[in-house]
C-alpha cells in the first residue's frame, strides 16, 4: 500500500464520519512559542485553549507536515542512525472539540487500523493510563484485555504545559515479531523496537490549575495522531521507514549521483541526505530562506549536514538540489506547491550548496587535524571550543554539525569555550524569537473577548464612525475606569474605522471627537486575539461608555496607495522574473513601501526598468478595485495568491486590480489611478535567496520627482548651461583637459630629471602644456625640498607663441636674474628679477634646445 493511499484513505475515512478536512498548516506556525509546527494539533491549539471559538463542524481531520529539528523538539542528531527519526514527517490526525469523546475515538481508531488498513488484530496491542477505567472498558470491547497494558504519567498522560488542558492517553502498538526483534527490551512496554506505536489518542478531559489540581473540562476533547511514515513502512513489511516507498526513490537518487550502492548497515549518509532533502524542499517552498539566525539558520544546518554526508560519500560539488527536485516530483501530487516552486527551490538550494562547498574542504582539513591531535592526547579530552568556533565563523560549520562529526568518533566539544568565542556575536547568532502582541496580557484580552466579543470594523467603507468606548487599558495594559488627560493607554471601541497593523501596512492613526472637541489622539492600532484595539493619548479625560466620533487620519489614503502598489509590484515581479516569485515580507507606510521576495540573484537595470514600467502601466490602466468574499477553494480557483504563514478563515476577502488577484484583508485604493506614479528607489539583498525592492508612489513619488527637478535646476545654474547634458559633457571635457595637463608635467622635484654638481642639484627642463604660474610652483617646491639647488624651467603651450622662463636658486653663487636674462635674449625676449628668483619671456621656440644647452653651461660654470 503506497504512502498516498494511506493519506487519502485516512482523510476520506474521517470525512465520511463528518469531519472537516483541513489542509496542512505552514511549517512556520503563527505561534511565538514554537520554532516549527511539530504536531498535528498545532493548528487547532487556539481552539483547544479557548482563545478562539469552536468552529462548525466541531470535528476535524488533517494530514499535517511537521518538523522536529530545532528548539525543544530536535531529532536532528538521531536522523539516519535510527529506523524512525526524521526531521520532517507527516502526522495524520482526527480531532473533536467537545463533540465526541473516548467511545467514538477508540471505535474510529480500531475500525480504521483493522478494517481500512487491514492490520491483523492478533499483532495489535493497546496502552492506557493506569487510572483510566473508562478507556479499559471501551477497549475491552475491541481487543483481548491481556493485550491492554496500564502505564503511568510518564508514558500515558499528556499536557500542553504546566497549566491548562491535559488528560490521559491511549496508544495502539504493532508487534513486528520476535523473529526480527529479540533483545532484552523487546517486550510490550519495553524500550525495544519490537512493539511499535502507530496511533496515539489524547483524551483532553481536565484543566490543571497553578496549584496542580485537575478540574474536569465542561467539553472534553480528542486529539489523535498517526505517523504516516511508520505506518507505510509496516504495511509494506519494512522494519525501517527508510526502506519504504517514501524514502527509497530518494535514496535511489543518491545512488545515481554517487554511483554507489546503498547498503543499510553502512548507509547512514544515504538516509541523512534523503531525510534532509525533504525538509529543505518543504521549508524553501514555504518561503523559509537560508539565514544566520532563527528558522533560516536551522534550514542551513539541515542542508549543511546533508552536504557533509555527501562529502563523506566522495561528492565535491552541489548535489542535494537534485534530491530536492526528486522530493518535489514524488510529493507534489498532494502538495501542489512543491511542483509549482520546484525550479526555484532547486536553484536556491544549489546556490547555498555552492557557498558551503567553497569552504568545506578547508574546514574538514582543520577539523581532521584537530581531531588527530585529540586522539593522541589523554582520553575524555574535549575538542577545542576555539577551533569549533573557527569552523563555525570562518568555514560555516554549525556547532551541532561539528558535534555530530565528533560524536561518530566518541568525542565532545568544549562548549563553554565555544560560547566565550561566540559572546561577541550572540545577538547575531541567537534565534529570532519575534513575539506578536498576543503574547502579552493574554488573560485580560480573553476576558475582554468573552465580555464584548469581537468589535466591529467599519473601516473598509468609511473613515469616520460614531462609536462607544467599551474598555480602557492603561499603558501597562491593565483595565481601568478612565484615562486622564495627557496619559497614554489603549481603547476598545464598539465600532471602529481604524485599521489594525496587519502584515505589511501600518496601523491607522487618527483622533477621537466628542461634542466637536478633540478628546484623544489615536497613535496606533493593532489586533489582539481578534480585538481591534487602538493606542491613545488623552487630550481630555476618557471614560467608559462615552460616545465618540472616531476619525481616521488622512495619511490612510497614502498608506492605501502604497499597499495597493505592493499588489501590482507582486504581479509585475511574477510576470517578469517568473512564477517562482513569492512574497517573503513587506512593510507599507504612508511615504514608502518595502517588498521582500524569493529570488536567487540581484536584479539588473533592465529588469528593474521593466518592473517599474509594468507597475506604472497597471496604474495608468485605471483598474477598479474589485473586492469579493468567497470560500478559500473558490478564491484559489479564481487565481488568488495566498501566502504561507497567513491564517485564512472559511470565508476570505479577495482583492483584484485587473489581473492582480490576492487574498487580502487590508485597505486599498478604489482604483489604481489613485496611486499616481511609482518609482523604484532601491534593490538589495536581504538574506540568501531573498531580494528586497523599496519604492514610493502617491505623494511620496511626487516629492521624489519634485526634488529631482529642483536638483536639475540647481545643477544647470552651477554649470551655467540650460542643456544639462551638454553642460555635463563640457565639464567632463574640462576635467579631461586638466587631467591631461596634470599628467604632462611632474608635480614634485623628485620626479624631475636632474644632475648633481658639487653637491648642488641642477634642473634645466622644458615643460610643455603648463602655464608660468604652474612653473613658479615647481620652482618654489624645488627650493623648499633642497638645501642647494639651481632650477630653470621653460614652459610652453602649443596654442601660444610665448615661452615662459622661470628660475630659482638656493645656497649657490648664481644670480637668478642674470641667468634668465641671458636665456631670454637667446629666445628673442627679455626679463630679469631677484638674485634668488626671476622670470622672463621669449618667442623663438626653434631656439629652445640652444637655450637649454646654454642655461646648463652658465649654471655649471657658476657651480665649479
């Protein structure tokens, strides 16, 4: 039975029982407490904890992709060396939110496992919590009581945290056979592999308080999970998940690349590469990018661990991207986005591999050198933390990769020394835990939600609304009866036109009016647990239940322009760069926008011009905004783009401007013509595989253009030219002439031709294309740089008939005035001056050689 059949059978079975089928949620959850989605119940966590209302129907099923490769849930070091550990796995689950409980959950599980999947009942065993008599009685109707085992809290009691929902568990095990597993722990309840768990039922029936007391829940719930990988392996008669149809095509690809045959006993590297390629494919396809911190750093660690195992197999150039492509092809039938993003994902993976392959050789040499030293020293020595840091900092080896390599040799790392080296970079290296507003004062907001429900947002239709103050909170988010004049706080209105910060756009600002008087300034607006709450500064005392007129600031229109422009930009990027482009983040303000997108290389000038032209063409087409409410499947069928990481309800809001169609709950212009002009001001890289475009439109675009025109006018004035380009060309020509002139004569005595006569430096030269003033500077320099010098320069310019004669002496018995006078007479001129400095002029350029010769003779006679 193939993997796709098991998944399909599971979802079809529970759909037939009235469960709503949910798509797998993103691997990056909207939960600041989790690094990755690590269980099937994560997308239903808010329902179980009561943060959001129970949906209808109140029973659900899903096939959820999960990752355990970071944080508390980290199986990375075991992957490849055990039969069951994976970085990415699929959890099949069914859930009841107060609808059915133990009886139905047990019956469903038994029926699916025995009748749908066809497991032999004689190889099935069950565990229950030691105190759960109800579960024992229910299971005894399906299975021999001799095969029901009672277990304690450690194995069969589940809780979400120290406080909150919890309850006993019940698990189904499969006996793989004594002929295959006969170790001392291979008994039912032991730690061996003979009895393999395939199904876990959590009976969520209690709530634990701060004192540890258990209180029965009014509506007990069900959370179950069945691991797809291990069930497929069992159904195919395999004792390792890696030998199943899920992984063997990937291992076969590694065989093809390495031209080696996979042997299970020595094939850990094959298994690591196959497993890690799945995580890389899914994370990249869902918009996670290689980075130095947070989830992107975990992704980089996974890839580099796979590369290192390829290195052990003799590979010295990128290869993981090929296995990633195989993952996309094999799993793309169910996860369509893998096929849609296949080429982009492979390209991004290959680019990251190239970066690591540039340093891995030198890094491995350093590692092996230090390892040999370690082996020669005393036993139980630790690998140098300083070297481990150098491997990380210089060669890109994550610490756990170094630890992984050392573990194979029986050594550990001096982590304390490593941390000391890392101290200066801790802020850069630590995980990017960026909590949302939902993490503060959760209890208070839940009380507000239960007391008032979600307040009404009317800002799509209007920018003013008559409202009433439902609740006030002080600056510390504590509920208060009033906010005094000039104090800061937060306000909950029954009807609000203020749009909360969401995704890219900033939250609305504005004012509150009462009897034509301004009583408060709205500084920001955000959403907490579904409540639209604004931050205020009181201009007058604010009181509960007071009626107010809420007015949105006029900059809302400029924010809307920039928000709508991001939609047009997104469409332009996909048209010009390719369908692999996906949004990786955005910021929308009243005077600018920032749009991050997945792309592996920088954009050239031609591409940027095409993108800018495309966006402006959409603006000039005057596309009206079309806003529709529809179910998510209809929206996707219409072509609307949805983003991973965004939560969408059963009904979604679809915003269209021409062919630009996106799911969006934000504020937009009624027509693209409102946007005005659009200019890209910067393109840059954010991280590996992510580019960023910064742009302006609306009023900000006008100001950009106006400032540019003002600068042009100022430039014309400075250049004294009405035609700016001609003025620039003229200026460039002048600069070029000056450079040529400067290059034609030396600016230092050290660079001039000279000779030494009885300790005196003698310089007699013709310098072409310099003016007399420049010759004077050279003579002054010569006198300043030497104790004894005699210098005479003839300066000539091609366009002039005049010859300049400049002379200077220092520390010698030679009169400069008499010297230049005689030379001027040879050249058909006259002149003279002081004894230490003199100038003259001449006309006859044909006699320059004669003049130079005579000047040297005069000087040498005086210097004897």
